C-alpha cells in the first residue's frame, strides 16, 4: 500500500495525530427520499508531516464533489454574523477602504460578510464554488463569481478588473487540497500594497482542548501560524500581523501582504509562533497524547448517553454542524441515543444526518419533544444556544457539551 504524501512538501506521511475510523462526508445530509440508500464511508485519519509540520488528511474526495452544492449557509448563525460585521468595521478603518477600493472574499458563502462592505459603499466580489450558496449571496446584493480559487482564477479576475485592496478568506484555507495553488492565487490578486486575511481554527487550540470533532473530510489541513507563514513565504507573501479569535473554539486571523509591501510586522507574529513551538507543534512528541484524549471523550460521552437511555430520559441535539457529524459517527451515536437534532437552517431540516441517520428538525419541533437534555454539537456557539433554547429550562431540561470534557448544566 502506497504511503500518503504531504500536500505541502511531498514528504511521506507516517505519523498519526488521530485515527477516527470510517465516516461519511460531514456535510452530505441525506434527504428523506434516500433514507433507504447506502452512504460512502471514507477513512478519517489525520497525519502530521515530520518535515514541514502540516497536519492533514488524505484527499479521498475532490473539492468539486464536496463543495459544488453545499449545505452550509453562514448567515444562520447570529454570532457569526456579528463577527463578520465587526471584521468589516475594523478592516474598513485599518485599511481606509472606500468607494475606490475593492474587497474580494474567497469562499464568500451566502454573502454573510460582504453584505456589510456593500452597506458601507465598498465595492466587493465574492468567489464561491457552491452555486446554490452563491445564488443566495446575489439575492442579498453581493456580486458573486462561482469558481474555485487558485492562481488561474486569480489571473482571470485581475484581467477582469478585480485586483484587490483587501482579500478575506475565512475558514477556507483548511478546505483546499491543493493548498500551494490556493495560496499562490493571493499573490496574483492582491494589489502591490494590498492586504489579505486568513481565518482558520488554530491547531494549537485543537490539540490543547481535544477538539477532534474539527477533523472531517472537508478539512484537508489543520493549521498553525508557523506552517501558514511558510506557505505564504513560498509564494512571495509574508505575515505582518496576527490576532487570536474566540471563533470555532479558538482561531487565528492572519494578516499578510506582498514580501516588499510597506506593512510593518508586529510582535504578535513571533509571539504566536513561539507559543506553537513551546506547545510542541514542530516536534512529534507534541502530538503523542491527543489520540488517547479522543478515546477518553468517546467513552465518557457514551457512558452518559447510555445512562440517560436506561433511565428513560430523552436526549436531543442542537446544531447539525459538520463537527457534530464527526463526533456522532466516531462515537457510534444514532437515534437510539439522540432522538433528533435541531437546526435553524431550513436547508438541513427534514434531512437525516450523514452516517448516524439522526433526523434534523426545526428548533420548535425539537422543543415539542420536551427533551430532558440538549446535546450541543457545535460547542463553540454554546452561549448562543443557551439563549436560543432557554425554554428547555421550563421543564427542568439541561444542556450538555462533550468537548473538551463532559459538561452538564
């Protein structure tokens, strides 16, 4: 059997970070009409490269099959919309953006972020591979190009007048198998003094806080600042600032520009890379305990859910998120333990979760079941869920999260 190779440097991959067995694509929700059909299960095995330290999965599926028709719409999370609005206000002020500027967002989804630039009179273009999602953005008044981003797409967009003063790419860098071509596209599309930002879940937080459920097939890579800085440098770009964010359980916002641009580097860059080095992200022992932590979470979660089943208690879930599907499939949890999962997105309601086949319902339908416990699958927005689903307290219902440890409140 051929050994997989690193997508960044080509070195053979042999060091496991976590092996989560077989799982379907986490966003491949099953329509009720196909409830009796089978699903394709793929290995979910994360490796770390011992040459460049990129943590990654093998690419078993193409981006075209994963993202061309996508079930994730950013605009249904109020906390994420607030995050986007704050970003727009901060970037407009920091880079003096106005009617003569151009902002290009890669993986612009349903226009959740660019709509706020439009509201400020700043010209924008979204680049979104999922046609069904881009359609929603256009209906919001956000010009959107249906395309996968890379150097070739960037050259075409520049030729069409879309060279960017600012590029944004939130939670997409991890989603591209050809990460080198993707990063090369920003070298092409950025104006000489332009700035780009990447946001991505920080590998440091994933390891420290046992966030194994952020591992799924749509996430080809798991990123540290040190690795991203190296990828940018290979393409004539450099990091000049970084911010820690609370989103997705702990993320980074990385600011980058052309190598010779005037943006001055801040001390934050070396501070974060130093923290990564101290945490062992650039040495194999730093990953040794993670796999055992994952098994412990699985055992604790199953112990709790089985105990509630035997006690005659009703458990429902909240949030038909990709991370939840990783968690449910790895733990082997089905509708016998979690009756239904509520989600605000009508695009998911009326479907079955991939693999676990738990039905997805509206929040009101879930409340009608009067669950004793609500298992919050997207634990990163648990405070938002506490507020939205507070009605379960009326009959003594409680909330549960399982990562980084079982928590009932």
